[in-house]
C-alpha cells in the first residue's frame, strides 16, 4: 500500500514538472528556459527535476511511447499479423490518444519550438533513428529471414510518420478551436488510410478509366 502511494506521488510530481516545463518552453522557446526556472515554477528542487528527467531535452520529449510504441506493437501483435496493419493501428491509437488529451491542439506551436532549437532538432533526429532501429529489430524477431523487407517497412514507416506530421501542420490553424481540432482529426485519419494504403500497395498510381 505504501509503495503504491509513493509511486503515485512520484508520477504526480513528474507530471507536474512536465506540464510546467511544456508551458514555459512553448511560451518562451526551449533554449530561453533553464532547468532552474522549471524547478522554480514547479516548486521543486533542481535535483528533483533531474531525478525525473536526466536531460533538459527529456522535459520536452516526455512521451517516449511515440518512439517506442511501434516496436512494442509489432512484438505484441498476434502471430502472422501483417506488420503494416499493426503499425497503422498503433499510429492511429497513439494519435487518437493525443487528440483526446488535447495535446494536438498546440501541435504547430510544439513543432515550431522544435524547429527553433538546435538541441531539440538533434534530439528529434536521434529519437527517430532509434525508433527505426528498434522497429527493425522487432520486425527481425517476428519475421526472421526477411532482412530487406523488414528494413524497408521500418524506413517506410519512419517516412510515413514524417509525412503525416507535416500533413497535421497543414490541417491545424495556429490557434485551433475544439471544432477545428475535431475536423483536423477526421482529415488526418483519412490521410493515415491513404498513406498506409500506399505502403501496402506501392507507389504506382491507380489506373484511370477512360
């Protein structure tokens, strides 16, 4: 019982620090905010921040599921499941969860904060590379003997993520209302279906009728 309470308290502290840091980063830019300022705003010691987030970049990229989720989804899928179907379902699930908790209402601000910070750009590239590597390893475990196919699927999924993130930037206005976010979600899901359809069937254009 006591262990459970301690763990809940720990998670609450972590979430509070994360929320404060995100607000500061989006308002002022990542490079303009220090860890000491985050600690002060969250009313915790600087060491407490580092206990939960070993690096400043971890305060910004505080949802590792976006990077670790694809490999986990492949490993947990039923035997014989098509990996493209598994990855599409995992991507949709993660995206819907982010819409539900309101994270994507500030998506454009989030991306622009990354683009304005060399440190965040470098971390994002590292996260993307690690995601592709871990996904390749998971595909190799589930589908041994398909060396080229597994690497192509992982690389295509990484490209699909990038394309869909760019599409979301196009769909969302700078300050999206609840209705605009809902509309963007519906349009993004149509884009997901199209993108993963291309992964399944290739890049050839569909035949046109005379």
